[in-house]
């Protein structure tokens, strides 16, 4: 397991192939980090599908409203929902959209991020300054690379569980 220096700001994302360790960036995007931890601690991300996975680009998940594969899963609506919490303002920083970075998914409105996020498969510099980066995979990208591809995938993979490392 990765050397976890800040368990309160580290996420353990369990996929079918193993754990992905994400170091959150509270100094860069405190509101986004707090939202992810709040939803993680509530169990809201458990069983949520990766509803948009583009090979060579990114894997998107986090629609806690429509993409929970254990309750009320709606593949036609997956990617359109959020959480019961209000949308977040953009927190653009200087951290690039590098391989393994966690970005806040949103609509065309930069202040519309809520619960959805994506993990970059490669450096996607064209996203810099347009989407909030609030985490970085520090271990387990090989597991992310194996997520079923598609928009939506025919047989989507899911988040088996997410935990804040301090609680694990």
C-alpha cells in the first residue's frame, strides 16, 4: 500500500481489480475535497457506475443520484445527476490535468460541479484552467486503466467502495 502521509485527505477507491489510492489536494480545492469526503463518508459513492469512459482520455463516475448500480440505476440518466448538496464554485489552480489527476465533472457552467468526478488516463493539458483538479492517484492507476470503456460502457464497472483512509 502507498505511503499515506495525510490519511484525512486520502481516499481508498476499491475497484474490481484492486485499490486506487487518491491523495486529495485541500490546499488547491478545499470545497471539492470536503464534498468528496462528505459523500464518501456517507457511502454515497459505493456501487456507482463509471458511466463515461473514453479510452486514452478519462473515466467519469460519481453520479450518486442516477448511477448507483444497486438501487434505481438508470443508464439513460447516468451522468446527469448529482447529490442533495448544492453545486460547487470552480476552484481552478495551477495543478495540471496529468495522468491520474482527479477532476471535477460539471456542465458548461464552471460553477456546476457537484458529486461527479473523472480520473485522467493521460496528461490532458487542454483541460487546465477549465476544470477543477482536486486529487491525484498515487497508487493503483493500473486498475483504473482496466475500467470498461464506453459512453456508456456495455457492462460498466463500478466503484465497489470508497473510504477516507483515516476511517479505514
